[in-house]
C-alpha cells in the first residue's frame, strides 16, 4: 500500500552538531520506512515563528529546548514531536510526544569516566542560568547529585555567556577559577565548546592536561576536537537515535496511531576517550613533567635524551623514578604513547596507514606494521576493520613482507 505524501517541517538549527545529528537520524528513519515525506528545513526558521499558524503542513519535529519554539507551537493543530533535554521534574515536560537526551546519564558517564581514572576531586564548568539553556542547569544538578552520592565535593563555575566584546574578560575570570582549584581535579564541562575554553585557559596558564586537570566535555564535536592542542575526551550523545525515534513517533501520529508513552529518554552512546583524560595517578613531580612532555612530543620523533634535557636530571635518576612510578623505562613510555596515538587514529580517522605512520613518528609504514603484528597479532588495517567495520582500505604492497 502506497502511503500518502506528507509535508513535514523541521524546526531545528542545522548549524549545531546536536541538531545536525538529529536531522541525520530522521533521514535514517525515512530510508528504512515507507514514509513519503517532503521535508522543509529553513536556515533561519526563527524569523517566521510568529506566523507559524499560517503554515499548512502535516507535521512538525521541533527543538523544544528553545522556549520560543515551544510557545509558537502551543496552539498548532498538526501533530508535533518535540526534541530536547530531559528533566528531573516531570512537570517540565511539554504535553506532546517528547524525545530527550538523558542529561543525568550524560553527566553520569562523564563523572564515572573520571572517577574510574582514580580522580577524587571534581568540578563542573556550566553555563549561566537561562531559559534557553535549561539543559545546562539539569546537567549541573546531575553533577552535584552524583558527587554527593559518592561523597565528593564538587566545585561549580557557570562562567559568562560567550560574546566577542567580553571574551577576554570571561577567559580571565575562568583562569581565576582554575587557579583556585586543587590539583589534580577532574572537570566535567557542560558542552564541548565550554571544555575548549578550559583547554585554552590551561594552555595559557601552563597547567598540565590531564595531570593537573582532566577535562571531559559533552557532544563529541569533531570541530572542537581539532581546535585544541590536547584532544578532548567527550560523551557522545544518542542524537542519531533521537532523530530516528522522533520520526518514528511522528509517522505513527500521521497514521492515526495513539502515542501512549509521551516521554522517551535516549542514553549516551559512549565516552570517546582522548588525551584530555589520559590521567595517570603519578606522585613524582619529575615523572609527571616527563610524562607530559612525552605525551605532547612522542610523535615528533623525540628520544630519551630530549626528555632528560627537558626535565634536567640524570638518566639513571629519571629511569629509576620511571620504573618505580610507571613500571617501565622512559623509552617504553615513548613507544606506548606513539602506539596509542596510532591506534586512536585508526579507530577515529580515515587517514591511510602511510600517513598515520608518518604522523606518529615511525620511520616507515613497514616498521609500524611490524609493531602492530608484535603487539596485536594483526596489521593496522585489520585493527581498523575491527574498530570500523564499514571502513575499507587496501593493504600496502610492502605489508606482505613477513616480519619475524
């Protein structure tokens, strides 16, 4: 049976990664169902909200984190599915089908990631209280609740709204807050963009990440990842699933089916772990200093002598300290850092093996292949296939050389 075509408006902001992934999830549902939808997505949809009642479409999927959108759709006669953040108070939910990112679960994933690293001091970098960012206050309350439950103190700083004219002032106040925190502290940022503020401030202050502050954000925004010298660990939201479920609920309504459970909470997908939380509970300040230098420079081809020059003590002294703290040599620390970076690139990027070998400081791709066979009993390509099943890359000719 051929379904009737429907005209659907998406009141979503395609400039935000969260909304873009929602849209992608909607598209995924359309491709897997028999829904025949004509989607209307306007870049500046906010300009026409006052006259939305004049629109003659069949359904709407809208971002209800924005109160203006919620108000504009309060009297609409067509089916609406709302998307937004979860609330601790059930009375805060709108009286329409609502697909929410689980704010408590997002913060819990970030908090537990830091806690399992052995961190025992916590802080939260949030946002100023605002009706447009109710989800930020929900995440702040979740952080405070979790810290209290596990018996930890939690330092909270909301900072200032991001404006060009007050940017320097805002960053100055942020650095003042960071200076007041004990070390080490694990900081959960309300979003990746706020996490980037932290990384920039720590860079200017010379504070080591993650040795002094381990930082984790929320969104797993690829743009933020590449704008910081230290790659950011982040909680990946279930945005694709939210979009899929929102489209499914709207499709049900268009087919005259009753929606019984109006709130659907979608948990986070995973914690994408990167450098900003690669925390090791190191007590020796010289080992900490050396480890940070290796962390930042291993892929530039540094040798043990350069680590010694940076720290300024004898090789025998630092080697002894390393074995006591880390259980291995300085050379092994450099080797492990390079191998870890290669594994991360194979998991998260489309770079070919030759590029990865070069960027991780290996003398040749053959050398990198030998290391992967030794450590993982597989080639880099096989390692990537296990991590990214849909990725395809030809083995280089040189990889057929048997390594003993």
